[in-house]
C-alpha cells in the first residue's frame, strides 16, 4: 500500500524511522549509564495467602527513572538490555538487591526474582545464585526464581540441566504468566515448578458470568494441585476478582487489591507485620 501511494509516502515515514532508531541508540547508552550511576531501582509487590491474607512474599520488579523521559517500563527496557548484552549484569544486580532486602524480613516471607531467558542460558547462573545467597546470608528456600515459557522453548538438555542445578541449590521455581505462551501443557508441567502464576489476562473479567476465564482458572488450579504446585492469581484488582480466585482454589494472590509494587522501606514495614503462617497454612493452601 505504501508503494502504491507513491514516493512521497516513503519520505513521510523516513524521518520517523530515523527518529525511532536514534531514540533506541540514545536509550542504549542511557541504560548503560543508568546501571553504572545507580539510576535503577527495585520495588517490591506483596503476595498474600488467598485464605488468611497474610503476606507470604514479595516479587522484585525493576524500575528505571530516566532523568529526562521519566519512568521507562521494564517491558520496554528489559528486551533492550537482552539485545545489547546488559541483562546478565542488570539481572545479577536485581538478584543481589532483592536478596539483600529479603534478609531483613521475617523468615517465612520469601522473595521472587524474574529471570530473563538470556540469564537462563548463561552457564554461570547457578554459581551466581549460590554466591549471592551466601554473600547476603539468605536461605535458598526463601528465594523464588520466576521464569516464563520463553525460557523452555529450546527443549534442550541445557534447560533441564539448569533447572536441576537450581533445584539442587534449594531455590524455588515459578512459572510466570502461565497460559499466555504456546508451549504444550504436558511439556510445561513436566518441569518441576513449585508454583505457577496464572496470568492476569485470565483473572481480568473472570467474575463476569459470560466469561470462560473462571473455567480456565479452575482447570489450571486443578492441574497444579494434582502436581503439588502452588498457584498465584496475578493482577487481582477488585473484590469480585479476589472472591472468585479464592473460591477457585488459588493458593496465593498478587495484585493492586493488596498492594502495588512499593519501595524497599515500605515492603520492610509490611513484611514485619506479616504474621507467621498458621500450622495448617501449607496444607490448606494446596487443597
Ligand atoms: P511480571 O513478572 O508478570 O510482573 C507483573 C507485572 O504486573 C508488573 O508490571 C506489576 O507491576 C504488574 N501488576 C501487578 N499487579 C497488578 C494489578 O493488579 N493490575 C495491573 N494492571 N498490573 C499489575 P511491571 O513491574 O511493569 O513489569 C512488567 C514485566 O517486566 C514483568 O512481568 C516482568 O516480565 C518484567 N520485569 C520486571 N522486573 C524485571 C526484572 O528485574 N528482571 C526481568 N528479567 N524482568 C523483569
Ligand atoms: Mg514475575
Ligand atoms: Mg507475571
Ligand atoms: Mg509478565
């Protein structure tokens, strides 16, 4: 269509393309500077037990406040960091920062860190995780690593070796954004995840009787519980959504209804209030 419209169309698009490329280049160098100058931050979003509403953990989420452009979404700059080879460094910084906060929290409160597929391919990952844990003095079982299906797409030996090595360290593994990818269920659920996180696209509108999302969530929870995996409902915003995911048997809930991602000092305050899990808490959560 552009060609049919004649040469002028190209001239019209050209400056925009240059602009996009230029902006990207600026963004690249700015991201390096941000990492060096400490302009990146980590915020923490609580996860709560669906029945007792006690805080069970926090997910670490990276933030970048660009000095001129303001906040840049991680959905934008993480892929950029992957492309320009900065993700391993950024990822290790997030891991260390998050674990260093978690040691200040009560022992039953865990920390979750997102891993990029690129980090997952790095052979050094298990030794990085081990040294971060020992440097900051955090028990391995209090760290949960979140991976997406993208990590598992290359069905090769390396992926399985990596999962084995991480499990041997004693960290927990969660499958993030469950249900949004293209992997087969049987393949996904052969990986020994401790938890699956049901993507917020299923939660949104699930309380609408017309929606089929409730049936989908019910099926996911059933599968997970048969496989001894916990389930987190992501992105729960309303009371209706909360009641629904609770009734559908999700063990944990994360979303604006219980707290937006918050700075470390606020997370510490909230974590300190977290009452110890009741003795029957774990069994109930898995029913
Ligand atoms: P994610 O890991 O699935 O994180 C959940 C996202 O949903 C977060 O967005 C969070 O702020 C948002 N969220 C939580 N509750 C609600 C809610 O009730 N409603 C709505 N509308 N949104 C909610 P955020 O922080 O912008 O992060 C986006 C994605 O960027 C993350 O998705 C994750 O894939 C990636 N990401 C963030 N931090 C890191 C990091 O340190 N490393 C890596 N590799 N990826 C990261
Ligand atoms: Mg996540
Ligand atoms: Mg998610
Ligand atoms: Mg996501």
